C-alpha cells in the first residue's frame, strides 16, 4: 500500500512539473533570435535587425541621459549603445513615475515586423492587437516591432513593467494605463 501511494505521488508531481514547464516554454518565434544583455533587460531581436539602426531609431539623447543620472560612454560598440539607451530609458521612466526599481531584470523582444507582433498577441490572447507594442506581466516581457521602436512607445511599456513590479498588489489596469501614458507624454515632449 505505501508503495502505490509513493508512485501516485511521483506521478502527480511529474504531471504538475510537465504542465508548469509547458506553460513557461511558450513559443513566440524568437528561437533563432540574437540576444544582448543590459543591466535591466535581456533583449532579443530578429537576426535581420541591426542594433545600430535600432539605437538610432530609439534616439535616447543627452538630455535623457543627464535626467536619468547617466553619462555617455566614449567608444561604445553598437550593441553597448543600444543597451545603454535601454537602461537609460528604464531609469528615466522610473524617475518620471518616482518608482525606482534597482533589482529589476526584464525581457524585451523586438519582433521582425508588425505581423510577427500581432501573431504573438493572437496566440496568447486569441484576438488582434490594436497597439504598437505590449507588456505581458506574467512573462515579464515587452514585445515591440522595429517600425514602432521609439523612445515614447518603449517608455510606455517600460512604465508598465515598472508599475507591475513596484507594487505588491497590482494597481487597476486603468490606473496603470494612466501612469504609463504620463511617461509616454513626458518622453514625447523631449522627442519632438
């Protein structure tokens, strides 16, 4: 009798482990993606994308670096330039919200195009995406396409990540959207 209980317990544990691992191994088309690390993000991007072009498009300027309390690096590589901009944007969004997270580590996935982004959204939520980017709290991942890789759009999603990880209890969706919209507004003023 005790042996059958033991095997039942092992079987149940195995089934739970397989179910949980399947939930976390969601396939979003980033299997062949390139990867770079920054202090606050692991960034995956499609192989055909160039980090220098992405950094140029993001265009985090000296004003944002100064406001975030960072200095520009001399002789930075293409990848380092993008990761520095991402970290600066993270710090700037946290400063705008007055919510500083120092031990945060999230994921940013830069899709091939809007179709790829919409396909990911459709797989997860079974409906079409009506915005240029999204943040999924359960995956701690920001999805964005290169056409919309702008400081204010990415700042909006980074704000969602900060808000979701700052509070112990998640704020209502509308409150999070208002706060993220405020970050986007502040970053748009600088971008224009």
